[in-house]
C-alpha cells in the first residue's frame, strides 16, 4: 500500500461522514487534489456539491471560501482591492475570497467573462495580480467550480481556455434509492449540513502530507507502451470525424498526470491501461467540441470519449 493510497482512504472515510454515496465523484475530487488540479462539478441543485467541498476542506485542514457568482460580480470582488489606510498614509491590499486553499466558485457560468477570467490567472499561475503587483495564493490551492446542466437562462458559457484549466469535470448525479434512504435517515436523526463540526470529521491529512503524496506520484512509473496509449487516446479525439475540436496537448499531460495519481491512489507505483481508461472520461469530456450533426444525432461528449477510447488498442 502506497502512502498516497493510505491518505486517499483516510480522506474518503472522513468525507463519508458528511456525504452519502457519490463515490465516483469523491474519488475524482481526491485524485484531482493529489494531482494539484482543479475540479468542475456539474449537477442539479441539491446533490451535495457544496457539502462535498466543505467536507474535503475540513478533512484536509484547509481554509475554505465560497464565492456565489452572479452576473453583476466584478473581478475585484474575487481577487481583492487596494484600500487607502489614512492612518498609515498608504494603500494596503485587502485580499478577496480567492485567497483560500479550497475555493468553491458556485454557479461559475453565471458570471460574465471578465469575472470568470479573474479566476483564470489564479488557477494557472497560482498568483493574483492587482494594480500591477502579484500576490501568491496559498498552497495547496484548488478551485471547485459548480454549474447547473439544465438551467441556461442568464448564464455565460465557459470559454474553452477556462475549461482547459480544470483537471477534471465530474458529473454529480442523483443518488441511488438506498443512498437517498440513508441520507433521509441521517436527517431524521438530526443531521445538519451547516454544522460539519458536529459530525466529527477529523483531519485525515494536511498540506505536508499532500506534498508528500504529490512527491510519491511523481515517482510512479509509466512504461513506453502506456505512454503511447495516453498519446493515442488524446490524438484520437482530434482525428474522430464526429469531433469538431479535439483535446489539446495540455490534455495529454493532464491525462498522464491523472493516470499516475490514480495508480498511486490504487496502491501501485506503476500505471496500467485501466488507470488511463478510468481517467480519460473526467479529463477529456469537457475538452471536446462535437460536430453539430453528431449532436443532432444524440451524441454526447461522454459518448464521444467512450468511442475514441474503444477504438484505441489496449497495450498488453
């Protein structure tokens, strides 16, 4: 068992005290955190997206800030502003909510492009520039953004450049009947999602342990045949006739890193093709633009990724 697997198991156990079910989404979020990436959560309201992020922050002893994005939100509302201090006779920087280790950008597609762009520098560079001065963001720094897949009135589609900054897109679906019954029993017993302190969520790992896990992930072996498998899948998205815009070279690197992280989470120091196949959907589904006629025929990004992966020979 790797150190990364032990840490992931401990995080999963603590988050499970607050969130019932959603195992796939939790695993993808943990993998993204360990891979030093950001997560786009897509699901209808009331499926525990906010609760999941708050529970993860508590289990990892990280600071947490939630930003409710609205059409009138300005970039300075996220990054912070310089305020004149009359007592000292100088301007001083007052940081915005982006200066937290875990940032939840709720309903990110409701913010206009210039406000969405305020997140872009921080997500990529881990710094924020205000009035020409760069301010470093804390480490770790993970952005969890949510969007509603159904409601489109008053929303602004995320540009491809911003979508490409998210390591993965996780689809948060309705729980199965048994999971929802368990959730109702918890509420009947007095569960309050606004009071996570009462759930006894303990610190499973801190910034030091996360850094150690990331260092371990860097040592995971990737055989040449598996590297070619990663490359063939990503390049296959550019050659498929039903895809208008395929995944970028950044997607190749992210799929490789996600596969190595998933291998370590599963307790191995080497990547197998199943790690790549299981990482392909969350890593690639938001990086593709389908041909209009393919969409009319009912093809989805998930179906397109599955079709591409199915056409690439699996290395033996």
